[in-house]
């Protein structure tokens, strides 16, 4: 939990996220991790010569906008080494790209996060090409061994950046060529970067979705454990943030279990829809080579290949599905975080947050700030913004691939990092906070929370229509306020003066314990029902005793 708090206070993504550093040669490299920094819109500014975005070393938190020294404006006449990029494009272009084109076109600073997926896709592709007799077994073996060497280098040293190579696909292929020679050129047979990136990105989002489900499961387990512990602990239930009726803390926590279990189902549904492999769709129309798409789909863990090549290379529904599920989940996490923020405030005093997820004040020594919860609440807006960003990017694109789609990855990377961290923070907060149950009970007893119980008693015992009972109860509440007592502090004489049909039995209904015990309908707050729902929740999570 302490590590989570440190990461929350400094960055919007985990500290193992990719981060920039500068080599003496001027080339940039990014340490592999879960995602690209949130503040990397597409590439790093020209002229930046220091690590501005590292959550390990930078003083600039990624939860705020990154800043840099004034950049040097690129000119179309800048002389750059464009040989590599020109050779990748082929003979169509007599001249290399201008410095501006080179800068706007490069995606390697963020799409290098896909290097594991890219290597896996290439290994599956070359194995299929060999089986189909499209490349020789010798070349396939050399390429596969070369790809494994590239992967080992990236794992050890990170992925080097060369903007002339544009992206992770060309970067990996260029290094492969250095290792195995001209045979590396056979790897790209029967595929395009269009189906390559669609496959890589889909695999990355699949892993991110699985991480989100695991994070939700950890939070669900914490909620169920604390709900079982507090099945009998009474607190005020609120509407409009006003005391409404007594509930149990266990019932309240299980409400968030229901929200999060729905979030889990959304991610699980997204996994089903994204379980199709685009590899082999080529640029947009498929390929004339006799490839086996089922083989590559199976090798990469997909249920089947995609059925339409045009859709396959231009589809980003899987990313939007992830972002929509992440947005809904972040909304729920934000609501839970807000509850803890309110409960931890002195006027409430319902909970003491763990030291590991709280901070102090630089000037007020008595302060104990719920910064982790506030950051989770704040991160929800950023995750929702990421979903909006990608929707706007995709909304007007004709088939098939357009370069706009290069900007599909940063919002997903950012949202995934924020969500993973928020889930971990809230799981730690639920598990390690100390609930002040005596204070909760005191608050429940002080707010006339059993007023509805008085009205219900009048309906059941005196056969009074509810609307009339509601009016009688309102008069009783007014009298209790005037006397400065709770409803059960009124005397029988006081109550009979309001309505003669009230008798001594009413006091059996006016305690908070009687109130929660009476709410025994299915899904109600009665402790017996809470324990039933805890047992059902444990079964759903596979946590039966």
C-alpha cells in the first residue's frame, strides 16, 4: 500500500511505465513497462535533452502537465539523416522526409510499449510462412532466433528510439536485419504494418483487460471480507447526504461489490469480442499468398481470425470497449473514494485511513489528508477523457486504415495505467482502513433515522394508511427536535398526544437495531441478509470457506 501511495502522489501511471532517457548519441530510449507516459501526446519535443517524464527521477508528476524548455522549431529544410526511413518506404520517394514530417510521423516514443506483442506476432507469422512453404525452414529458423535475440536485448536494455524508423515494427525489423542479414526481409511477406499494428495493439489491450479484471478481483475480495466483518455494524444510510435510514456497514460495502462485479463483467465481455486475430489481413484486402490464418490466430491465443480484412485493419472497437469499461469502473472507484474522503473528515469520523495511503500537511501538523482517495477520484476524469479522445479520433474515419489511428494508443496506455493504480489503491484502502463503528452507530441514532420505522409501525399495528402515518411521524420528528431527543427518547405520553393510537409496543420498532433487523426483504440491510449476500459473493469469487 505504501508503494501504491507513492506512485499515486507522483504519477498517473505505475512507475514501471516507460520513461524517457537520453543517450550520449542523442537517440532516445524508453524503458519497457505497462504504458507510455500520459503526457506523451505523440513524441518528445525537439531539443529536449533531459529525462522530463521519468516517474523514478523527475520532479514533474505525470498527474500534471509536463513542461519542457522552449523547443527548437523544426524546419522543412533541416538536414537530417533520412536514409533509413527512405529505404523503408522503398523507391517511390526520391527524397527523405522533412524534419517536420519526421517528427509528426514517428510513433516510436509510445508504441515501443508494444514490443513484446510485436515480437510474438512476428514469430507466429514466420512460423506460419515456413509451414506453408512461403519461406524456407532455414530462413524461418534464422529469423526466429534473431527475433528472440531482439527480444532479449529489449528486455535488458529497453527499446532504442530512432525516429527515422518511425515505429516499433520498423525498429524491430531493422535490428533483425542487422542480426540475420537479408533473410530478415522475408518476414514481412504476406503482411502489412496495418494488420501488424492491429494485432499488436489488440494483444496489448487483451493483456490490459486481464490486468483490470485481476485488479477488480482484488478489490472485490477486500469488499467482501470487510462486509462479512461488519455485517452487524450499524451506520446511517443517506439520501441527498442526509440521514435517511439505518443500514449496516456490510450492506453499504456490498453495494460497491455489485458495482464492481458489473465492471468485471464488462471487461469479460470485451475479452470475448476482441478474441479475433487481424494478422493476415495485410494492408486492407488480404493477401495472394496461401497463408494459414487459423495457425497464427491459435499461436497468438485468439479464438479465430477476423472475418473481414477491411474491418480488421481499421477496427478499434476493442480499444473503445476497454476504455468504456475503464470509464465505468473509474466512475465507481471515484464514488467509493468520495465515500472514504467524507467518512475520514472530522465531522463524520467514520473511518481512519491507513498511514500508507494518507499524507500530511506542509504547514498544519494536525492534518491527515486522504490524498490517495482524492487522486483516484481525480483520475476518473482523465480515464473518461481518454475514452472521449479515442471516440473523437475514430468518429469520421472512412475504411480502411488512416494515420489518425496512430493516436489510438496513448489514451489507452494512459487509461490502463491510471485504472490499474486506482484499483490497487482502493483495494488497499478498503482492506486496511479502520472503521469507527461506535461513531457510525452514534450518527445513526442521532438523525431520526428510524422515522420510517415509526410510520411502518403505524401502518402495520394501527391500520393507518401510509400517507397519514407519514404525517403523524413528521409531527413526532418535529417534537423530538424541539425536545432535543431521538424518537425513542420521546415518552409514550408525548407520542399519544400526537396520535392516541400509538401504544407502548412502538418502542420495539424505534431502535436502530430493530430497524435494520426489520429490513429483511431480499437484498435488504438486515444482518441475516447481508451474511447471505456475503456467502453468495464469496461463491462468485471462488472464496468459499
